[in-house]
C-alpha cells in the first residue's frame, strides 16, 4: 500500500517534469527559429551585407604578406609603448 502510493507520487512527479521539459523544448525551438530568422534578415540587409563582405575580404587577406607585415608592425608598436 505504502509502496504503491510512493510509486504513484513519483510517477506524477516524473510526468510533471516531462511536461515541463517538453514545454521548455518547444520554447527553445521557437527562440531558435526567431533568432535564425532575425539573423537571416540582418544578413540580407545593407549593413549585414557590408559586414559579411568585409569579413570575407579580411578572411581572404589573412595570409597575404602585407597583412602579416602590418600585424607585426602593430604588435611591435604596441609592445614598444607608442
């Protein structure tokens, strides 16, 4: 009798936690959908395209000799205290 009541109580708690988990999962999916949609909107806008293009150009130039020289000069200037 006592074990049956304890099992029933535990099962009810598990069911409540499962429902909460499902609801949190749905909220997370909705948040991720909205975040993805707003990100895609931003990337399709003029500032987003500019940012994306600039990042692409800088990414392409990261191994270029002049960029390496510029980075090393900036580090030297930073270390020398100028």
